[in-house]
C-alpha cells in the first residue's frame, strides 16, 4: 500500500532524513522505532505532505503522491494521528468526530460513528463534553476515532501512548489489534514504548540519526541489534 523509497529531507543545512525506505502492506502493523530526535516524526510529516521531500519518492497503492498536499493524501485514504493529538479543544466530542466525517454521506456517517462508539464507549458517554475537558488518554482515543472516521486504508499513529495511563494504553492496543485483524487497513505505529509496539507489530523499522539502521519481522525485534538503538 505505502512505499517509501530513499526519502531525504533537510532543515536548513541539517540533513534530517537520509535515504529512508520502508513499505507498509494491507492488514499489517509496522512499528517505527528509535530514540527521541532521530527523525521519526519528521518522516511521518513527510509521508503526510506536512513537510516536503527533498529527494526520494512516496507511493500509495502504486501512485506517486510525493508532491500531493496533506488534504489530498487524506482524501486518498491516509489518516494521521499526530503526536500531541491536536483535537479541537473548544468543540464537543461529537463535533470533533463530525469533522472527521466531512467527506461521508449522512448514511455512511451514521454507520461509521456507531462503530467508533462501540470501539471507544467512553466517547459515547462524553459526546457532549468539550474535547479540552477530556483527560489525555480520552483525547488520544478521540484523535484515533476521528482519524478512523475517514475510512482510511492506512492509519499513521505518532506516539499514541505518550503520557497515557496504563488502562487507556490497553484500550488503544485493543483497537489497533482489532484494526489489524480486520485485514483491510495498514498501520504505521511510531512508538517508544517497546513492549507495546512488540505486542502489536508484524514488522519493524528502527531509525537512528535520520536513517534506517535495522528492520525485519516482529520476531526479530527483541534482538540486541535492535535494542542497542533504543536504549537511552
């Protein structure tokens, strides 16, 4: 589904991404791992068109999308849950979710919102509360739910467990597992919490200093060649 080929990116004279390549398939969860500051979030922003790609190529279902704008990539079927969640704090939960259904018919919106409320029952209980009044964990669930309402073929999650209480982490893991098992969506999970990523991933990529230094199947994630790039 998603093919990233030799992507390079710069901040001024700083070479932040150095020939990064990876591929995410339908029904697969790929974990993107690495310490803070190695370029993970920069890569995700390049995949969504928030930052430009200096060299290299990003393809989606065989189509070159390297030059597309963020809204065009979203319309093509790529959903993005950024680090920090970025919900609309002054809007209610229901209004936040409505924003995620802007391109759907009223019938589709009704069906999909019902599915989302089943996955995240706490959001149904709080649908009339403002997003800014929710806890960090509830806001994260809201951000994921809003992204899912686009009916994406790929969902990109940037540090979904950051600052989240353990009980909510379990709920987020449950939803990611259910999405993976459906088999019709790809998941790119950027994560520092190794155990969480290891439990969910089919494949992994490790970044260091802007480049890929290790990759493989989930069974290989616990190897020393991976852990030495994750240890603080």
